């Protein structure tokens, strides 16, 4: 998701805080790579624009965020995955923000969120690799995530990208187009499986296993920009199932949570929220829960220094505050949460598989 999800719930691009990392010349930031002009890719993006619903299109909107914030995120596929329409839309918003000296530049939440997940995935895999060399990374609602092509830390991991069939088919075609247009695209993950699964289905985990997922192998679960699109019941089913895996193997959950004011703005497309995910997750069986907010020292990346920006203001208010005391506007927060768990050393896993 992104701050735009918080400020303008129908869209995925975020508005957010003033950057100290100075912006490059925004006029030159809009790059439309040659491959986006090829007939096949143009046709595919046209069908995405006309046939996909807002949920599926959110995958391309987040890719546009990574593409336009390329001065801090290296994503070789972001432009191609986003498509020209989403690139131009977000570019225009950033141009306007910069012209108006906005304290929050569109897409900064996406940028911070991406960098936070990157750093926490790397840390989780490092913690596993001290015991055992094999690991799995499952991206639920993977959308146009390109980590399997951009994170070297995945070189010993089997990656599973889970999303709707249309999204994964389009993604595969776009990767193929990238490979055909330039030979240097390399996968950085040890292996990659795209699993077309609706995680609202009760048997989604069985389907994941059928696609090759092995419950007994150390796993990082990446739930980035997905939980709040699910109903409360669906989200809790997913979280409970992942929590159960803590009894089977070393398990790390990385997820972003909206608080209630974020998910319940007028015309919101969001459902699930949690104001206290750091209290919720231990009740499901996770331990070592750590919650960060956008702008915290580990969720800042040099992009959010203005003490008057939205995020700095939120950090100064207690988390129980639902509205800003000065103007009564809702306190929309996005929590970045890491939780983990492992079986006790002598436990038998057979009963949990
Ligand atoms: C906002 S995008 C985030 C994509 C990616 N995680 C990222 O951060 O770039 C949400 C993604 O979740 C997928 N999604 C939403 N509901 C889903 C479901 N029930 N099952 C599988 N995927 C789902 C959408 O198709 C979309 O690709």
C-alpha cells in the first residue's frame, strides 16, 4: 500500500513526507523504456487498464512508485511492470508536490515501505542462514514485486509469488518481454514459483504446498500491501495459519497493517485493520514482535526528516489518538510489523505439517 491508500483510499500511490535525500530533476525522472512501446507490451498494458479491477491494478501502481523513486530503489522491472499510464499519473502528482513544496511527496510511503521490507527480508534470511542454508520466501499478494530479480540476499531462497492468475500471467509475459529486449535480466533468487492462488480460499495453503512449498523449511512470509484488502475473517485466517507454522519451523512474518482511521475513511476500499498488531500477533502464537511506524529510525531511510511532516506529527501523538488534536483530522497510520517464532528445540514437527 502506500500513504495514498491512507489519504486517498482508491489509489495505491502514497503521499508522504519531505525528503532530505534531494530529488533529482523531476522532469527527467519520467523514463518510458523502449520495451513499453513494443506492440505486445502495449496491448497487454491496455488490457490491464481496461479489464483489471482496482485490486489487480494496485499491483501496477506500487510498481510505478518504485519506478519514480528510482533514486532510492533499484528495481530493473518497475517501469515495465507499471506501464505508461501509472507512470505518468504518479509523475504528475510528484511534479505537483514538488512545485508546491509539499511536505509529503507522493510515493514516499511506498519507497519507505519497500526499503523496510527489503532490509527486514535480508535480516530474516541472515538469521536463518546461520543455522541452515535453505529457506523459502513467500510473497502473498506479490503483484509486480521484482525482488526475485533485485535482491541478492535471495540467492539461497526458493521464492513463491502468490497472486491472482491474471496478475501472474501478465507478470510472466512482461518478464519475458524484458528478457527479449535486453539479455542482462538475471534472477537473483535461487528459484521462483508463481502460484495463482486466491488467499481468501480456505484451501489456499494446500494449494501453496502443491506448488512446491515445504512447510518444514525456514520461511519468511511477506505480506506487503495485502492484509487490508481482506475482510477481518480472511486476514485472521491467513495470520493464524502463518502463526501455526511457528510450531513447525523458524518462521518470520513481515506485514504492514493499517490502523482503523486509515481503513475507514469515506469511500475506503479497505477492510481489515488493526490498531495494535503488536498485541494481536502474540495472541496468535508469534513471539519477538517489533512494530515500526513510517518515520521511525528504522523506517525512514533518510527520506523523512521534516519535523512538521505528517509522519513526524503522528510519531509525537500517542497511538491511541484517533484524531489530530489540532485539526480533528483522522490519525491514519501504517504499521510495519515483524514477528517471528520457532518450535522449541526438542519438538516433533510431524503433528503440525
Ligand atoms: C497493493 S498490491 C501489492 C503488491 C506487492 N506486494 C507490492 O507491494 O508491490 C496488492 C496485491 O495483492 C493482490 N491480491 C489482493 N487480494 C488477493 C487475494 N485474495 N489473493 C491473492 N492476491 C491478492 C492483488 O492482486 C495485488 O497484486
